[in-house]
C-alpha cells in the first residue's frame, strides 16, 4: 500500500474522492457549515462560475452536477419535456427532496437554453434563495471584457450582501491566488497523466478533480498533490492501450463506470473536457490591479475552446492541437443525449479531426446510464483498430 507524505494511501484518497462523487445529499457541505457557522455555501451549475467570489465572501463554492446515477427521478421529469438532457431533472429532484437545501444561493451560467429554463424554474420553486443568472460574454474583445467585469461585479456585490459583508479587493485577490494554485496543480496533474497515463486512469483523475466541487479549495489543492504523489508511487505498469481524447462531457457528467468501461476497453484517456469549468482558464488569473477585471480578462483572453463560447475562428483547431500535444491516437466524442451545445459542435469538430487524420468514434450517454456493454464493444473495437491499423 503506497502512502503520501501526509500518510494517506492511494486507496484512501480514492475512497475519499469517490464518497464525495456519490454524496448527492451534500453531507460534506453540511459538515462544513456546522464547523463554520454563519458562513454561506453557494452552488453553481456547470460549466464555469466565479468560485473566487464565493470564496472571497468567506463561503464554500459547491458544484451542482446533477444526481448522476444516485438519484431516482420522481418529480423532476414533470418539469421538463422529454427531449432534453437529464441534468435539469435530477437538479430539480434534488432541490425538491431537500438535498440542496444546504445551499444559500445558486449560480446558473448561461451555457444553453436548458440551464436558462432551469434557472427560471429554480427561482419559481425556491424564491427565498438567491439565484444568479450569469451571462457569459459573447464578444471576446474590449466590450466583452468590460461587460463581463460588470456581470462579476453585480454578482460579487450581491454575494457580499448574502454573506453579510462586502467582498474587499484584497479578499478577492487572495481568493484568486488560491484558485490560481488550484489551476496550476490541475495543469501539473495533466502533465503527469500525459506522460504516464497508466498511472493516472481517467476514472481516478476525474474523481480527484471533481472532489474540488465539494470541499474547500485549500483542501482540494492538498488532495491533488497527495494523489499525484501516491499515483506516481503506485508502480502500475503500462499496457498497450490506445491514447484517446474524450470530448463533449463538459456539463452533464457521465457515470464513473462509463469511464471505467473505456479503460477496460483498451483506452488511455489522456485528455478530456470533464469538469471543464475547473480548467477552463489557462494559466493564472493573477492578482494585480482590479481583481474583477483580472477575472474578466482571464476568462475572455484565456478560456479554452468550449461549445458554449461563441468565438470567431475555426472550430476544432484547439481540439486538434490538444490531441497533437497529448500524442492522442484517436478522439472519442462522448456527449450527453440531447445536449445541444455538444452535439451541434460535433460535426465541426469531426471535420477538423478528420482533416488532421485522426480516427474518431462517437456515442452518447445520460448521467444515469447503467448499461455499458455496447459502449465497451464500440470503444474496444475503436482501440483495437487504432492499434492494428492507425497511422495517426
Ligand atoms: S448537458 Fe448540454 S444541454 Fe444539458 S444543460 Fe448541460 S450544456 Fe445544456
């Protein structure tokens, strides 16, 4: 059993992360609030939210990622039509069954019509709780930067009112620095994974990344470091898997067992867009000058390519560049059923990867999908064909 310098074994770290993964009732958040009386916990839907603002208000940022396969939908279906994705149903279900009552407010980023409708539904069902609809910039220039600073300032002001004290520039700069460290650690984790994917399987890596949505960011930083050390020390040997990139799962989460299925089918997932919000901004935000402007500038200037950001330019260029950097041999398009942003982008991304000579395959899931045999056969055949015939 390999242990880190803080004494936790790899098994302990993964058990901790996986417990958080399945903690639909947010007991970790409830525990935090008990030990931090008077402080706020604020939820945010995927993909990106200014978690730094919640932290600067002395609060706990919490990721609301739907119910996965842990929540039975009893009432949530009644609020939405059948031909949309699953995450709004489980979110409403968790709101109605009390799982999310520990949250003092919610942020809904403007990523698609479904989240827009969910935010309206949320405000009707829970009018006593503040809910912010965060409009993302649609122009990535001076106008967009100024607009987005205004949006962040609006939410920051109201977040301060909810917390009972104003968010000072100093506090926000300190919070940005802690999150910059988180971004740097996640980049370090990504480098390790690219170099030795057999030691950093996607199911583990994502459990560790996702844990950051339920614990204080300082603890998450420690967790990432511990995991890197323990996984490096594990001594797991390489096998002849195909290196692939996973694309399209940036919002509704796939079941953890779907990721394990990909591993078992012969794929090393060396890059992905899971929990993209944590890794959306490349590099540091920085703590110089006006911190609201720094956050807005970083978002506008250094966000990764994403289906919900309407940037001019060639779609798929960044995907191909990431695939090349990761020495990926193929692309797995893995989007939630009925996810308009992911599925509308897919043909353009497919065109780009085909032009680049990269093989690809595509399948869909819902967060509560329970059968993986078909995906295993498809991904396994894809991995085998790469190993046997690919020249990518
Ligand atoms: S899964 Fe896709 S369609 Fe559904 S809320 Fe997320 S981005 Fe919107």
